[in-house]
C-alpha cells in the first residue's frame, strides 16, 4: 500500500477536528498493514476505575504481582504515568494461529476436547507461538514512528502488558469492545482472542465511541472456572486463577487448588472457550502466532503412548525435557520466561491429576467433561516418569512430584509410591 501523505503537523489538533478524523483514519490504514485488527482512542480520564482498582489491590487479589501495586493510582492516571500524555491510542491484534479452523466453532470444540485427554498437557492458545510482548511492542513502535514521520513532532510511549497500564479499561473506553464478566475484553466480531496494546501520545485525539456490553445474563465463564477464580461478575482473584498459578506464581501451588488444575500446564483458556462470543474469533494475519510443533503438535485420537518426544503433546514427553531442551524448544515464546523449574512443577501437578481416577471418585468434573481416564499402563508410565525426577535438585519440583505420586489409586502397584 502506498504511503499516505498528511498535511503539515498542526500544533493544536484539538482545534482541528476534521484533521483529527483524517489522521485517525490513516493511522488505521497503517495499523492494518502491521497486522492490527482494530484501533481506537481513549481519554486519559480513568477516574471512574480508581475505586475498583484500589478495592482489588486491598483484597490482595493481585497475589505476588507486586508490580500491580507499585505505581499506585498511576495505573489509572495515564498523564501521571507518562507526563504530557493527552490521549491514548489503543490497538487490538488477533492471535489465533492462521490455520485455525473457525467454521462452526471447530477450534473451540478441539480446545475443549484437550481438557478431556488427561495425559495431554494443555498450553494456552496465545502462548503456542512467538512471545506476543515482542511482536506487539515492535509493531506498535513501527506504528508510532510512522505517525511521527508523517506529522512531525510527536512524543509517545508504547505499552503491551509491560507496565502499570489499565489495558482493558482503556480498550473498553476507546470502543474496542466491552469488559466481560471474566474481566477480559470482549468484541462482537472477535470474541476475546486478541492482544491489546497502547501508544501514549502527547497530542490530543478525540476519543472513539464506546461499545455497549453484550454479556446479558450469561454466566458461562464464571460457572466453568475450575478454581472459582471469578469471584463475582467482573472480579478476578488472580491467586486462584490457573493462568496466574502456572505463570506468575513462583512458589508451591496451594494444595487445595492442585486437583482443580486438570491438565493445564501453562495458562488457561476455559473461560474463553466456553464464551459464546468466541465463535466469532478470527485467525490472525500475523505468522508469528503460528503454532510451534514442539509445543502443540496436531494429533488426533487414538493416541500412541509411545509417540516420539515432543511429538505427542503428552505430559511424559514435556516432563522429560532437560533444561537445555526446554530453553531450545521454548526460545522466543512466552513460556520461556517461567523457566524449567516452574515448567516441571506445573507438569507434575497435571501428571498427578492424570493419576487420579476421577470417575472412580464420582467426580462432578469428570462426568461434566466426559474425561478420558488413562489406562493402567498409561498411569504406570506416568508414575515411572515422575519417579525419575525424585532426585531433582529443586525442592519445589520434588515436592510437586511427591504430591503427584501420592495421587495413585487402586489398580496401581503401591510400590510405585515409594
């Protein structure tokens, strides 16, 4: 697409509404070239969100994420966080892999089916390709520089889940969607399967219209949450959230939550895959978000337990990775940031859940999901794989391995628990 030339920079854009509108349309064209699916403009006035932020922090719902409270109310005050900010450009980028089968919600069915296969490790969709922090930041920088080149003097700062910014609130205020009851942003034409980013600008642009909320009486996201992390509509206790536990939490996973984590080993999409609006989610146009084979290979049942390492997506395969293999297979992804120790911790919990016969216990979750219980031979292999890590140098890993082995039920040789 040829470059669009703008008229010379106008010192006071607030006095030129027609120029503002023209500039925004051209920004949207440039953003589309960079893979963004939607652009909006938010005001710097987020005072309406301050009480909710303070209540959330005072309740301790942010857990170990100290950066959430480090800047106080600056999170809700863009002009204090970045002095001179007059408006915020908000951006949305779809992240479903380009080959995702969206017809008739096929991808949603497949993601839900992964939860039934207890010997498979489930990685959140957004983390299966390149680290979005890098992708979004670089493209936001390019967009900001493009604006700067076209209009002249411009002060800006780029963010994407990388600083104390109320991303969802800014996106909702700018009309990119509305806040769902799971606290994520929802869009009528994209569900919630997208990343958000912002460019704080020292020029004033008129805010774009907000969208009305469309959740109605639906409570699917609240009802499906395995750990009850969505304590009420629009309130998330991160300390119970599987995404937080597998990514942000550095220590021992609370005992009372381990059995509820199922086979999630990095992140959790349960509240998204059950959301009716995600049948409208669209594949990304950005190749960086394509799935890496070592993380989520395409494999249809029946499954071969003896499949090659890194090819079956099975817990025992992921658990066998050395630290060097982990670094190599996850390099450039968001998973790389948690390190090998947390990776093994997470998988050990999932393996323990695979060893637990929920049908035998009459588990409500097992019946609701029609869980495919591992065979005796599969459970034996899982137990043996866990046993190999009993001498791991990390006390954290050993603790979770011992817990996993303690989940063995009838039909398994008690000696395996020694």
